């Protein structure tokens, strides 16, 4: 039998989603874990101390893999973002038990960057966390501030 040069279905799906977000670290939900593969696995293992292992990619050999339990997302996501990385969170979009195919449908449900981090674990709790907007109209300027910690909105 001839060897196939194709990725396994799971890794094919991963690399397809990763290609849509090449500038981000892709946290890919597989069951009860968020996993990273290939270059992202090597990077996350170095950055935040995840154990790097391997995942079989069929006849293509193994690819580097690193991951953590899904309930630890609030621990690891802030670490990556505080180091200046953009992170794409890819979740399972259907229940694996009722999936119509063996491969569960997945998609990016959130993109977190150092400039747009609103989760409770991402905000500095004892400081104001402002978003600001400017509107220029001729010689006039409008300014709006939102403190995402308190919900306070100011407009001038």
C-alpha cells in the first residue's frame, strides 16, 4: 500500500483553521483539552512551560504538540497575552457525542490580543481599564472613554 502524504483529518482541520489566523497562537479544543501543534506547540512550551510531546500525523510522522486542560484557560491565556501574543481560541461547535461525522466541527470563537483583552482574568483588578475613541470633524474633536472594569462611560 502506498503511503499517503495527507494530514490526519484532525490535523488537516487544525492546519486549515491555523492558516486563517497565521499571526495568532491557535488554542484548539480537543475534548477536555486545548492543544497547540507544530510551531505553536514549540513556542507555547517555551513561553509558558507546557510540556511538549508529539501527536501522530499518520504516514507523515509526528508533529510537536503541547496543551492544557480546558478549565485552565484562565491560567494560560493571560500568560500568553501578557507576553504580547495574539491568541485565537478554537472551540468545538458541536457535541462530539451527537456529531454527524467522526470529526467534530470547530471554529474560532474568540481572538484575544494585548490591546483587546476583556476577560476577568485579563484585566488588572485594582486599576481602571479604559477604552478610548476619538472622532474628528473639521476643527472639532469628540472623545469617548469607557472603563470596562466598571462600565462607566464618559463623552466629551
